C-alpha cells in the first residue's frame, strides 16, 4: 500500500481573519472605555462646587465604568481560551494522519474514476434507488440498488447517466429504499479512506481523505493501515 502523505496545511491569512474581527471589536470597546473615562474625568473636574453631581448618578456612572472594564478583561480571556482550544483541536486532529477512517456523512472521494460506498438496509426492500450528487447538490447519477437487508457495496466509475466521465472530487450517495407498501426503509451510508492531510485554513481542523475534506464529527471508525 502506498504510504500516505502526512502534512498539515495552514493559511495565515485565513487563520487571522477571525482574529482581525476580534481585534476590531476589542479596539472599539477599548475606545468606548477611554472615551467614557475621559468624559467622567472632565465632568468631575468641571462640576460646579456649589452644585455637585448627584450621588446616584455618579454611582451609576462608576458602575458603567466597572462593567466596561470587566467586559474588556472577559473578551481578552475568551480570546486566549479560544486560541488554546483551536491549537489543542488541531493537535488532536493530527493523530488521524495515516489512519484509515470510516465516513458516515454519505460523501466519498472520486479518484481516477473510482469511488466506493457501503450501505445497509434495515429490512428487505421492494425497490431501491441510488442517487449520486456532486458538490453543488446536482444529481449526476441515478440507478437501481440492492434490495436485500444487510450490507451492500456500491462501486461507481465516475460516469453520469449519459456516460460522461466526471472530474475527481467529492460526491455524495443517497439511498432511497422502499417497502412494498411504499414506506421508507432506514438505511446507512458510509465510505472509507486514509487521512493524508489535516487542513487548518478554516480555523477548524478538516481531515483530507482522497480529494475530500471531512470534519471530525463525521468519523465513525478509525483503524491503523495494514500492508
């Protein structure tokens, strides 16, 4: 078996886009805080000694001052925690590199004109239609599937119903099995592949299997690759 490429992709520009937004929000909040502090100081310096500021109003302004200050501190702490969480999640995702995984979102990677899925039917069906859609949710293939209960394999050559070879990429299989009374039969769809890369450009780790990216939540099973 060919040894998979193990790498982690990061895009500094994309990774910092969220940080830029957070920085803008923090700058705006800090600016409001400084403006409030300046106004409060000026108010205290220029108040009429014979008619000082009402104590209730002054107390309310101090409370507002404290709340804004606390919000700035909270935002800074949250930013630190989010950064630590993203780093830890990325480190965890790298443990999948080189591992064989089972994907349960219905997607599979078409590579060199070949894609494969397994699907199971809870009970025997009277009819079953297999539908393959592309990344834009367009139907590219439709055909009859197995009707027996249990597990089945579907190997697709990447050709649409007109015989045209479709480009490599991510495609999704949908199983529509029905009983003799027309009721829908429950089915499960899965595909498998080896994780060759972890893509961090979106800020959330995406495992690269073949030519498709999948989230950690779509992994049903992990196993070591055996030669």
